[in-house]
C-alpha cells in the first residue's frame, strides 16, 4: 500500500517537473510559432476551392486533392480553433503556471531578504569590488559615505558599527524580481479575457437602411441575435478626397431607442464606434438598396434666378416647380456612380455611391425645354440657364449602412492584461535588483574604504555609477585638503 | 529643395558609408573610420530633414492636422523610418561601445532597404488615408513597430557577427547555419538583380514577385537555364561554406570580443521586445478593435507578428538554459529577424499573391 502511494507521488512529481521546466516552454514556443505558419498559408474558414487552388499552386495539380483531404482531417483549414492547437495553448498555460509556482517562493525570498553584513574577505571576492584610501580620520569618511550612497543611487541604507570602523548596507529594486511574474500572469489574464469574450459575447452584423430600425443583429451564420433595444439609422454619408474616388469618411448617424424613448444619438465613423449596454456598433461597410431605388428621396435646394429658394424632398418621377417661374422639372433617372464615356454616353461605373446623379427634364410652360444630369459632387452642374439653380444636397433611403455588432465582456480583461504585460516587461528589462556594501575602517591615520556590489542585471551600468560616485568623493577630498 | 532631394542625399550617403565602413574593416585606419562615421551622420541629418519636410508636405496636403500626418502611412515611408531608427540606434552603439566595425554590418541593411525602394519602384507618392487608417492607435502602432524592428535589425547584425567570430569548424551546425543563411541571402539578391537587369521593369513589388521574380534564373522557362541556375546556386553555397571562415579572420583583426557582441544582441532584443509587445502587438490589437471590433483575428499579418514574438521569447528563455547561451541563441536572433522581414514584407508580397483569386 505504502509502495503504491510512493509510486503515485513519483508520477505526480514527474508530471510536475515536466511542466516546471523552461525547456518545455521553449519547445512550446517553437511548436506554436511553427504550426501557426500553416494558418497563414492556407486560408482559414474559407471555401474548399480556395484552398485547393492554393495547394495546386504550391504542390501541383496531382497532389492537391490528396493533401487537401489529409489537411482537412488535421483541421488545417481552421487550425487556430482545432483541438491540437488548443491543446498546445493549454500546455503553454499549464507550463506557465507551474513554472511560475515552482520558482516564485525562491524569488519572493530573494526580494524580501534583508542584507547581511559581510567580512572584508567576502567583499574582496565580489566581481564588482573597489578599494580606495581616503586621507584623514574615519569620522570624515563617515560623512562622505552618505554622498557616496546617494550618487550610487541609494537613498536608504543602514549603518553597523564594527570593531575597526563601520559597515553600510543598501539595496533597491528588490521587487523588480517580480516583474517577470507580472508578465507571465498577464499572459494568463489575456487568455482568460479571450475565453470570457468567446463564451459570453457575440460577433454579428447588421445592414440597416437609412430610416430603418432594428432590435436584432445577425451572426455570421445568419442566426438572429436579439439586442434588447432598438437601433435606428438616421442617415448615412460618404465623403471623398476632392474629386477622386478615394473615400475620406464613412459616417452613420445612429439613434438608440429603448422602451420607446430615444436614449442615445451618435454619429459613428470607422475607428469611432458607438457602445450601448455593452454592445458596440462599428462602421464596417455600406451599400445600395437597388430594389429601393424608386423609394429613395433626393433633397434638392431649388433657387430661382430672382433669389427665391425652396428645399424639397423628391422621389424618382416627381415634378417640381422653380419658384416664381413657369419652369418645372421632372426627375426621370438616377445613377449612384455616374460617368460619361468617350462618346458622351452616361453610364454607372460602380454599384456604390461614388458619384450620385439625377437626370432632370425641364419644361417651360408645359413644353420640354432642356434636360441634363445634376451631380451631387459637382456643384458646377447645378447651374441652369436663366440664373436658376438646382442644388443636389443629399439623398436618403437608398443606402444602407453595414454595421459590425459586437458584445465582448472579456475585452477589458484583455486590456488589463495588456497594461500589466507592458508594466511587467518594463520592470523585467529595465529595473534591476542592486545591492551594495561599503566598509570603512582606519588604516594608519587614513581611512580605507572597501566597496562590493551585485546586480541581477545591467552590471556594467551599475559599475559605471559606482565609479562616478567614487571619483566624486575623491574630488571632494582633494578640494577639502 | 523638397524632401525627395534630401531623401536622395541620405540614400547616397548611407550607401557610401557602407563602402567606407567595409574599407575600414579591411584597412583599419582611424581616418577612414572617422570618415565613415561622418558620412553616416551627414546621411542621418539629411534623412531627418527629409522626414520633417515630408511630414509638413503631407500635413499641408491632407489638412488632417499635424499628428495624423506623420509620414508612416505606406511601405515607402515606413521603410524610410525603419532605416532612420536603425542608423540612430547604430550611432548610439558606436558612441557607447567606441567600436566602428559594426558599421560594416549595419549600413548594408540600411542601404539595402533604401535600394529596395528604388529598385522596386515602391510608390513614393503622398497618399491621403482611407478611413480605416485614420487612427492614432495605428500611428503609435506603426512607429513603435519600426523602432522595435530597428532594434531587432541591430541584434541580427551583431548575432551574425557573433556566429562568424565563434565558429570555424565546417561541421559545426552553427557554422553551416550562418554560411547557408548568408549564401541564400546573397543568392536571392543576385537573382533578383539579374531579373531586374533583364526585364528592366519598374512595377509594384507584388507584381514583380508574381510575374518576374526568378524568371531569369530558378523559374526560367528553359529547363537548361533553370538547372544551371540551381547548380550555380548550390556551387555558390558550397564556396561560401568552404571559405566562409576567412570572414572570421577579418573580424579577428578588430579584436571585437564575442562577449560584447552577445551582450549587444541581448540588449537590443531586451529593448526591442517590450516595444514590440506594446507597440506591435497591443496597439495593433487596440486599433483593430476600434476599427473592426475584433482585437485578434488570426489574419496572416497578425499571426506573423505573433510568430516573431514567440521566436524572441524563445531567445529570451533560451538564454536561461544551460548550454544554450552563445551560439544557439545567436542563431535564434538571426531567425527572429528573418521572421521580422517576413512579417513586414513577406506577408504583403508573397502571401497576398498566393491568396489572390485566379491569378494563374
Ligand atoms: C510556457 C510559458 C512560459 C514559461 C514556463 C516561462 C518561464 C519563465 C521563467 C522560469 C523565467 C525565468 C524567471 C527568473 O529568471 O527568475 C522567465 C523569464 C521571462 N519570461 Fe517567461 N515563461 C513563459 C512564457 C513567457 C512568454 C510568452 C513571455 C513573453 C512575454 C515571457 C517573458 C519572459 C521574460 C521577459 C522573462 C525575463 C527574461 C530575462 O530577464 O532575460 N515568458 N520565463
């Protein structure tokens, strides 16, 4: 029975040792790095034809189908969510926890440990060790120790009276030894945040026409996700750089409606989303409702040559009157992206709102007089004969805004981890645990000073600092003479 | 005079400095060394001026305010910024360690990056930013990534030097590693140079890689030339492997202590790693989160950043294991920078070509 138990604990020990080793850590680093490459070559969660095409390019037509079915069995087409990749991440985390637990007690002791006095012989064995003679009595040297310590970077130190003189001990940055553990812990925090987000959050989308309201979004699989409130798109607008087709800004004006009341209004752009009750709406895309073209509204400012102005909301086929004239216009066509080809024919060159234009036919006293395109982005097309103007200000109800909808309760945990990992890395690399011992004792009417120091990193910089401190007090001595 | 004048000046200065540093390496005259440093400093000042001028040009053009107009928006500008950081880092090291011989290893990286711009006709035009790129997080992300890349480039240079100066046995895996890496590097450059001379094309890098790269050599339609290219590449690799140790003799002349090389490699990575973590990974994630609502989506660029990060984590932890300090981790530092290059160029140039719809 006892033997059994011993055997058990041996196995537990073995498992513990396995997970406590840095060797395992670097093996896991290598494995994660290497296998991750696969997912950057094969497209993840793509249609099978895409990856077969990629495999054909890489390995030739004859091998591709066989490889594809093999890779499919290994989950290579969705590898970051495959059982074996998740297993790697789990081993990584267990390794991180156990490795840290194994070492933490020792490091904690190192950080808390007070300094012990040392003998001259011990001091002389330090790699970082200096010895100088200062002229004059020990009392004088005692005063300069304070400056020495300050120059070497220690504000606090303790003094011990010894047989022949004094010993001073100082240390700082003890807790910087924990920086590594903060780093490691924060990696776990980030992973926990990611899991929280995947478990309790969702990702979806919502295409919302101008003027429309919705209380659901859709998952990528097409499932309905209830929001718990309504969101309305009041308007969508796109702005371009100058006359080019390069978009400068996509903007949606959204209103949140809860229990019949408007509770929040915000215009969102890419990089500036709207959040309400943990659900965030991102400007992701936009598009035209081609089946709705007939229902869209054009907002025109009609200004007569005499200066009388009027704002009208019109639809395709509507007729309007230029104030105080007998001229009327009828909107007979619409193009979201008008371009005129070399032969003077108008055509629509994309299915997006790159250059909205309406075709208006004008009648004077009932008979057709002239007609032409009026372009929203080209005010020079707004001017008519006789000093009248038809200003194409806006259009409404033709576009929908494509919103990315997300709820992620874990994101703040992830960000907390990010802050901690930055702090931890900064401490781990740029702050060191430094210890210094200074002894002074009388030596034939003069004073001998012995200095010994250790630092867990950046020894060269520490030594430079100590050298500076020494030469500073030596200078002072010379001047004082 | 506009920014392009000063950019041209700095490119010429760095390439000249590269030649002078190599000459210095060969003859070891102090005067030559001072000349090399002076030329580098001139190049650096010219480049600094050029960056400031371009910044102002962009701010005037885009009307987006000063900070948003930082010249870091495309391949061209980011390469220029990378070179700037690299030279700055190098000058600091030259000053601190009072040793010029690293110059011969750092200036080629700078010169090559700038030559890459000119050979490939990378677009130098100032372009306004599309909505997704209008983000201060993105700006911080790009700036810090490049500072980290420059630190990694330094560690690559000193890591390579470390390997050269500590290996000579031809069967030593570390020796085989550095001679092959160096050989492949040179072969790729030469093969691309020949492509360039034959086709005389000035096209976008993506198009060059898809339609021209290695078409004069390893991918030539004629099987004969193809075979000859592969054969000469192998012979070249053999020669480098056979005679590579002579480089060690050159380095020995300078009595650079390998310990110092190892230390600079570690210190560069110790500076680069936290900056890369914060700027490269975290700020990148925050930007993606703001713009699209996903802080991590395993897209190839993100994944390659993570791979790079793991390689350097490997380096840092490898140093703590017995028997790994020295040559083995120096190899890892070289591999880390290969991953950096791939993250930066390979993902856009190679993988996007592979993923393009029906391009063959
Ligand atoms: C399986 C996961 C990991 C294990 C088991 C592990 C283990 C360790 C151990 C035992 C140390 C030495 C602590 C000491 O010297 O007292 C260490 C140091 C360190 N670890 Fe990790 N680690 C892991 C993952 C990571 C990761 C992913 C990072 C990336 C940020 C990281 C960053 C560091 C840093 C920066 C140091 C300090 C290195 C130095 O001072 O040179 N670790 N790690």
